[in-house]
């Protein structure tokens, strides 16, 4: 399996430092499917699209 540079552009880690952990108090929610629309990345191999559609997106529904 080969991961192309274009494929790497969608695979990233987002993190933030916070001074303490507290329960979430915001009602704001980003729709994962529209925020990371993999269909606009035509250069991505089909197997990456399959991973998002079968494993990643359902976890955020």
C-alpha cells in the first residue's frame, strides 16, 4: 500500500492544550462528513475513501 502526498493532506492530527479538562458545555458541533469532504479530493485512492465512509464517518454520526 502506498500513501501519496495528496492522501497525506487529509490525514492530520488536530490538538489543543487546555489548562484543565471539564465536561463539554458547547452545543456547537461540526459535521464531520461535510468538514472533511473527501469527494473533493479527486486524487485520493479509493481505499482511503472507503475507510472514511465505512469506519470514520459513522463514528461521528
